[in-house]
C-alpha cells in the first residue's frame, strides 16, 4: 500500500471520527441547542443565506484574475463551471481534488493543466493568507482573553507584516516559487503582477468578510443584547480565523469540525454554548447548500458544453 493511500485512509478515519464526535456532542446537548435554532427568524436566515451566497462568487472573480494574470483568461460562464464544480472536491478526503477536477475540465477548454494547477495552488495559498489576515483580531478571543486585547498594537503589527507578504509581489512570488519547488512542481510560468495580486486579495477579503458576516447575522439574531462591536469581532474575525486554521487541517475535508469547534469556542462567551452551536450548525448547513447550488448550476452548464463526461467540444 502506498503512502498516499495510507494518508487518504487516515483522512477518511479522521473525518468519520469528527462526524461521530459532532453527532455525540449535538445529541448530548440537543435539548439546549434546539430552542436556539427555533429562535432564529426567517430574516436572520435569509440575510445569512444571501451574504454567504456572495462569497463563492467573489472567490471565483479572484481566481479568474489569477488565471488571466497567468496568461489564460476564461469567460465567466466557463470559469464558473470549472471553478464551482471543482470546489466540491474540498469535501473529499485526499490531496488537492479540487485542482485535479478543475484541471480536467479546463483542459477541455484548451487551458493548460499546469496553469490551472498553479492557479489552484495560488487560490488556496492566498485564501489561507487573507483569511488569517482578516481573522488576526480574533486571536485573543481564541486564547480566552478580553476582547479589548484584540486591538493591541502587537496584533496590528502582525497584521501589517502579513499584509506586506500578501501584497508585495517580489516577496510573494519568491515564496510561491519556493513552495512549488518543495512540491516538486515547476515555478510560475510568469511572475504575478502587483495589480493582479491586489485585485485578488480585495475579492478574497470580501469573500471572507461576507461569510463571517453571515455568522454575525445569525449570532446577532440569538444574542441581540450583546454589544455590536464585540459580537462582530467574534463572529466575522472569529469565523475567518477558525476557517483559515481549518484550511491547514489537511486530515479533515473542508476543515470540517475544526472550523466549527473553534468558532463555537470564540462565540460562546458572548452568547452561550448552545446559541454558538446553533449558529455554527446553521452556518455550516448554509455553506454546504450554497456550494451544492452553485456547483449544480455550473455542472449543468458544463454538461451541456461537454466539459464533463464524454463528448466533443
């Protein structure tokens, strides 16, 4: 048995253990969580859904900017099909399934597989960096410190340093080339431009904030008496930090369980454990539904244009 199969098997086992742990935790606390779910209004649910729906489209635009800067622009319908269908790969145990699917579909459009692979790796790297950047103010909450500590100059300095890494093309291109070499891949076909990086970062930050704002709308619906700035910090920055950490949990597909547990940890002091759990459960449900909706539409378009399955272009 190869090392990759062992690693994939470990991911499946860990994923199943996470699901079991979540089920046991929810079952043991369902009497407390269920009333909180019932308190969520349709306005809160609708607002959270719309905000979460914005996020994948902003991410798509950022990915298209990267792809165009690498020399292969794609029309919006084609890029949406390739990107959204490929994104479902994040729910599978294994390495870089999203990139593999995108490379296969994009190849039918004449896009070099290597270019799509590089764009996919860049997408993951920049998403993790920008998510960490937006989530940094929530680090004190994760460490169980007072929310006032979130504006400490040290966090501001750290955020500025991370922003410099993300936005300074020469440094980021060097780091990306180094990372590609470590992965046994060829360096970038051409350096990323400052304009493309800045544009991508803006759209990725917007996507993170939109997803975090969805959690904030849900939390505000269950904890209307909590001071707005504190709850916004815990929900928006807390979600981004939890999700960014989840991206590094390579054994768990889509950060499942990791993101959710960390977000409960940061929301609970300002709401309650039951309310925080309700927010996380609904937020995760909305995220999965939206992923399926956009991927479903993209899949139908891709089938019609022979990007999936057999058939000639």
